[in-house]
C-alpha cells in the first residue's frame, strides 16, 4: 500500500523535469576559498557533509517549484550532484543535472548563485565547529544560544552598525492569492517605514512581505534594505529560498532556526498559516510567557485580512482555551488595515530600541531573553516520539507549550519533510495523545487547516499524516 502511494505521488508531482547537464559556477565574493580540511569533508562521503550540501543545493536550485513535497523533489532529481572545485583563483562549484529554472540563457541566476554559496558557508562552518573541532557546547541552554549567535555572526547577519528595524514575518507557504496580497501590502507599509524583513525565506507569507517591502524601500530611496531568510536543511526543499532573500542563513535544525528568529527580532508579525506557523506561534509564546522574560520587549502581532478574521478568532480561542486566558496578553490581533499593522510594528520597534539603550543591551542579538531548554532541544519526530508527547494540563505551562510545539513540528515533518513523508508512507499516520478536551480542540483546529488547504501546496489528494488517539 505504501509503495502504491509513493508511486502515485512521484508520478503526479514530478514528471521528467528539465535539467541542465553541467555548469560551473564562479564564487560569490567572500566565499572564494576553503581550507584543505573543509574541502576534504566535502569530498568524504562518510562525513555526510557532501550529501547535506547536495540536498540543500538542490532545494535552492528548485526555487519556484509547484510542489512542497521534499521526498518527491529528491526522487525527481536523483541524478543531481554538485562538486566543489578548488582552483588557484578561488573555489568554484560544478552542478550536474540541475533544475533548468535556475538558469537563464545558460547562466545561473545571481540570487540562486548567492544562495548556493551561503549554504556552503553555513554547512561547512557548522560541521567543522561542531564535529571536527567540537567548539559548540550543545549540552546546555547557554551553549546552544552561543552556537546560534556564532552561526549568525559567521553569516554576517549580526550588524552592530544598524539601529533596531528588523521585523520577523511568519505565516503559511500554502496560502491563496488574496492572503498573499495582504502580506505584500503589510510588507509595503513596513518598507515605507524602512523596516528590514526576516522570514523563513520560502514562498507565500514569507515572500509577500519581502516583495512589498522592496517596493516600499524603493519609494523611500532606501538602498540598504535587508531581506533575511532563515531556514534549516529538513525544510528547505519544501520551502526553497525566494529570489528576494539577500541574506540566507541555514541553521542546523528547526529549534535553532526559531531561536535565531526571536533573538534577531525587534517585532514579530504572524500571518495565517498551517501547522508550521502554529509551531512558530507556540515557540514565541513559550518564550514570552516565561516569567523571567517579563521585562523583555518582544512585540507579537497576529495579522490577517478582513476575510481571515475567523482564522484569527479560532486561533485566539484555541490558545486561550488550551493555555489559559492570560496567554492573550502576549499578542495583539489586527484584522485588515495593513498600514495599521506597520504603524504598530514600527512603534514597537522604537520601544525596543529605548529598552535596549536603557539596559545597554545589543541591538542585533537579544541576549536578555531566557529560553527554556525544553524549547531549545532538538525534537526528531518519529511514531514513537510523537505518541509519547504529553498533551496534558497537569504540568507546568512551559512544558505543555513545548509539547504542543513538538506536535505541530511533527505534523509539519509528516506533511513536507523528506524523512517525515517517508515515515508516514511506511508506518501510517503519527498518533497524538493527551487530555480529551485538548485533543478535541487540537483536532478541530487541524480539521479547519485541512479544509482551508493550509497543509501543503498540492491539496488535491491530501491525506492527513496524523491521528488523534485521545
């Protein structure tokens, strides 16, 4: 049965893709050289660095694909490869059997070329600091926070020469056109106010704010706008970087990706989305609701167009019911009014600046936030680990939030991540257990997301990757 489903998925989503057989790609400035050890790791298949880089590179080259099923993408381009070529004048990349949409008149698009070398930078850096040199301490919360900082610093994402102006925008990759237009309008208003945009770097609500802000920046003659895209290896194939991203960072896993967002953010705007968006909301609420962060400014706005009012209302009701009425003081809901969203965000950014000045805190990286290790520890969704999640009320609030965050993370994996899709195909849906009322409300919310087509881009034959066991 699983083989039949896999065969149908492969034939319907990927049919004889057009490829470029071979192309040599010159380096981006600043990425001309690797050390001999770094080059050796790319050539050594035992270390896994080459395979990881190959998968991320294929995702980047596949930008604009109509599918977000990572398993189908990797299968369609099974003969794709990429090699690092050391030359006296600098490192080059050779791509073999690459997706044709990454080229125009035989030359690779500059944005994609830049993203390829960004991926190489981050993957090689993390591998050598973590595996070869053991310079990252991932056994403590403070060590994880330090690792996130150093990865961002190596990518030149932390800029001490800029005032606070980074607005993180989260939201669904699988959204209808009218929702996309709303995110673009909000982005435009943020751009007029010279805000930088950071998103998960993919399509939908991750691309819209960047596209709108680019127009807003142009109208203000603002030439130093930043469009920061933060991703991780397991999600990048489903959500490849859009062409507006001018600073791409690949974090090692989803937990470090989320921590990077909240420590970079001066304000956060969340648009309607699917389970990945709910995972992000729960993460930031887990941080904001911690009493140790009572004095920290981390403004959070849940925003949607007029016809998305029901989505926002349902989300608000779910959060209040499961996490308690007090949770609502940690976010503000804005319906419609794109300019109003931007004005609120800009005002919040200014308040963050004042707080950082008074407390002599960094503008570029919020060291002051306390993040529970429950939110930092990597969670690998399997059938056993998903069923073991404790969705019960009789436990500390931050533990319940962390468990709910993991539940949505697992469903995201089952929907679009290569390893998650394979696991569901082989063993059936993930099962979630907990208090009857929590499971019931979780089920009702998930059913609405399925009906609204927010689980995947291709919703024609979507089969839920989860079951609620109670």
